[in-house]
C-alpha cells in the first residue's frame, strides 16, 4: 500500500475545517489526526463549546470506521487530545470520553506513545476525582486502565503502563484516606470500598499489611471483605502472606479468601496447612479445596480422605458428595467397607455421611455397595420400629432410592406427574416396564433383563433417551450381575446419542471374558472408572507409584521411556490391551504412557480390587495371567537394555538392619532385619519377611537407612535411599525382595569395603 503524501500546513488547516464539516476521511492523514489536539485547544480557549463537542464527536466516530489506518490515526489524535483536555481541566468532557478511551487501548495497544499519553491523562483525571471526593466517578475512570475488560486483551506494554499508573495512584495517603472513609463514613462506605477494590494488586498489598497488624476483630472483618472484593488480583498477596507467621484466625481467614477467589495454582499453598495445630484452620483448608473445585480440588480431597484425622473425615466425605463424578464411588465405597468393621459412634456417623454422599453423587455404580449395607443391617427377627432407628440403614435406603429415581430432578418430575393426575400406567413405556417387573418378581431374572433390554432398544430407536437411560439404571434393580445387558444397553444409548458406532465393550474384552466367570467380570466392571483423554495427554509418568490397572477401550496409547530428557519409544497399546506396572507387584513405573490418539480408558484401583478377593479368590491369578500374556512392555525394555541397572550387580548375602527415615534422613521408629541379595554402586536388593502381601506396598517410595556390617573401622556403613519395588520371593512364603536405590552413588572404595 503506497503512503499518502504529507499535507502542507495550509492543507492541514483546510482538512481540519473539512473534518469539522463532517468529513471523517481526512483522518486517514496522520498529520490531520495529530493536528486535532491543537484545534481542540484553540476551540476551548475561544470558549467555542459547540465546536469542541462537534470535533470530539467526529473523532470518536472515527474510532469505529472500517478503515484500519483511519482508526489507528484517530486513536493517536484522541490520545493527544486527552492531555490537551487535562491542561484545560476539562474533566466533565473527559468523563464522557471514557468509553472512547477504552476503545483507544484496543486499537493502539502496540503504539507506546499513544498508550502512555492516554494512561497519563486518565491518571490525572482519577487524581482529580479522588481529591474532589468523587469516588464513584474515580472508580469508573480507574476501571478503564486497570479493569478486567482492559487487562484481558491488554498488550504487555499497556499492562506495564497500567500497573505503574495504579501504583502511583495508590499512594499511602490516598489509601489511608479511602480506608478511613470506608471504615467511618457510612454515607460513602460503598463508593470508597468499590474504589479500593478497583485498585487491585496495590490495594491488596496495602490491606494485607494492615490485616497482619490489626488487633480489632471488627476491623479485620472489614479488611477481609475489601480484599474479597478485589478478587483475583489479590491472590498473590494472599499467598505471600500465607507464608508468614500469623495467629490462627488470620491464617484461617486468608485460606477462606483463597477458597473464594483463588484458582487451582494456590491449592498447594493452602494444602500445607492441613497439618496446622488448630482444627478450625484444617477445616477451612478442606472447605477452600471444595470451593476452588476443578480436578485439582477433587484430587486433593480424595488424597486427604485417608490422611486427615478421623474427626475430619466426615467433612471430606460430605464435600466429595457435592461433586457429580462417578469416579468418586469407588473410594467412598471402600471407606464404607472399612468403617463398617468398627463399632463406634464416630464410625456410625461416618457411614451415614458416606451413604448420603453416594446418594448425592447419584451414580448407579454405588448400588451394589449400598444394597450390601442394607442387607447386612436388615437383621432377621428385628421389628420394623427398631430398624427405623438404625441411622445407617435409613441413610443407605434413602441413597438407593435417590439413585434409582435418577436424582432430585427426576424425583420432582415424577411428583409433578402425579399431581397433574397423569397415571403412569397409561404411558406405553411404563406399562411394559411394570409388566417386566412383575416377571422379575416371579424370580425369572433372565427373562426380565432380556425384555428390559428390548424396551431400552425400542426407546433408543424412538430417540427417547431419557427413558432409555432411566431403564438402564433399573437393570441393576433386577440383577446387578446382568453384566452383558448393562454394558450393551450403555453402548446402544451412547452410540445412538453420538451418532457413531464401533467395536463394543464386550467385543473389545471378549478374550478377557473367556478367562473370567460372569460374576468375576462383573465385580471388576462395577469398580472401573472411565476416562476420556485427548491426543498427547499424559496418562502416567515414569517414576509414579500409581497402582491402577489401565484397560484401553478405544484409541492408541504410546508407551515410552525417558533417558536423560530423551524419549525412547517402546510400543503402542491399542484397544483390548491393559497396562499396570504397580498393580500386581509393588513398584514404581519404569515407563510413561500418553494418548497417541483420542483415547477412552477404564482404570481399576488396587484398593478397589482387593475388596473382592475374598469373594473371588482366584480372580487375581486369572487377571495376572491375562496381563502377562497380553503385555510385553518389560520384555521390550529388556531388549532395549532399559530395564536394567546401569551398574554391575554383585551377589552378596549379609544380614542388614533397616530403618525408616524422615525428610531430613534421620532414622525414625523401630528398625527391622533383612538380608542382602545383591548390590551395585546405584542400589541394592534385599530380602525381608512381611506377613501380608499388601503390607509390602506400604514400603514403596519410603525413605530408608540400611546399615551394612563391614570389615575394619568403622564396623558399619550407613546408606540412604528410596524403595523402588517390592516383589514376592519365589523361594519362601511371606518373603519379599525389596529393590532399593541410593540417593548418592557409592564410591568404588565404599563398594569394595562392603564386598570385602
């Protein structure tokens, strides 16, 4: 595009007159736009208010023209005009131009001079209004340069200038004046509070300093309210203050605020106070995690489920019940099983809370566990009145009813139908449904589930997905072990809703189904948590201690090993394959996995699986055999020489003393004995006796000190490191081999001393 020739002074004067006559196109010459401030100044001096307002109106209109050069030139002209208006103290005209100034920032974001001029002018406007105690107008102007609407799309240059302006404006005298008005002048309390909040970060820092020094509870409440009003800009100040020593009530209030305005990044700062001496602080940490929400909040609450003191477990369970996510069913069901074994008032209360949480989540996966609780509590010979007094039984029963009705919303819909007098039997679907349940009452579950599946299919054909999904849940009422109908009905509905078809779940896992009985497969299926991942999304990282078994339902998963920041490809896993290095034998993961394509997987937690071992004692062996036949990752690691220690191993049999250590490497608790089997410069393997296999998992990832007797002086050598794997020994029952990695490689001399 060719550049327009620069006009002469005479041409500029002529074009300004043309602009005043309404020809906005003259602003395509930058010289004309730059001449606008001087013309405005002349008109103000001449007190030609009509001319001033007309020219300002035309300039503002130029900001909205289609021609980009014209818009850019107009933004430059208006930026210069603002400083002209400041010089003449035309504050009211500047107030009317605030929306146009916001538009200037969008257009001239990369023009440093125009941005700086505009911000300088608005800063002087804000100062004028604060001195005049016109706080509402001052806030309107402040939001133009420091508000979320501007900052969301701001360039780095604009953001830098805006932050500098806010810091200059938020001087200690100004902050003191505004806070004093807020605390002691009820008439303008709201206006000054909103202005303080608009300052953002500098106001947050000022208020946080006062909060740490305040000895008045009433003042602290007001300060906290102001900080909450600032919102996200106050987050960093709150996080910094959280690191400083403070009374428990200050700490609790900061955590409370972070729960309201913080994002998942601040959860780590909040989480460390779960060990605080005051229980009220610990309670606030849990509440904050719930309010922060998202994946991070959910995972934090799950992690704390078994780590918080027993008196706080009920709060964690209740908060988890607020999350509509059926992946929470498994951990809550596990907790319910654990607490049912202990007879205490606290245990009973926790069972009630857990049942209610499962009911609120509303997943059909919770039905087998809840019905098991009901069956155990319905003791033969106990009259109905006594059963009603059993709070656990009542909570479990109510949870089942809520789940079977499809949640509160569907319960309400059912009630509306009854109030309107529409008899359910007149609905063809409901009539068939009633007939099916009459068959079930006769004891013919097979025929009942078959007909119910047919009814679901008919509903799907008619696009009646609401009834189809409701009826799918009712299969559980007839026979929770009717796994084929449960899975097929789910697939029929999902495929029809999404308009896609593919290999069904039963087809993908047909070889596994051949290995297991329907009851065994059903027990696994009900414990699975389903996940969908996008390409490149990480599933598990090398070095993790995740004890899940991953079932790949659809898509392709890349398995790789990291060596010195380089990824070494191992293989791709596809639908029908499983992975899980830490599921059968306790060990850290030696590979990473990520989604190569969009992937659908199901995960089975070790803790969930263990709950079924008594009922199906041969299930683990069958599952492990299937895993060993279908997963050759370790063989491939061996071939690529990635699954071996990088140092030579030396066979060595010697009694050693083992002791847990704290974070500083100091021994804690009582030690126990073991026997070395081999050693290298990087680690060792030893044999220990453990009563139960699952107890071996408790050692995984633990820091330890191993004391090895050696010849000479001193007579013992202490080595420190971490447990990487715990495997059952093939030689002796209850004997386990522990693989241990040193924190620091052994010097050759030290290794030679051990070997003798």
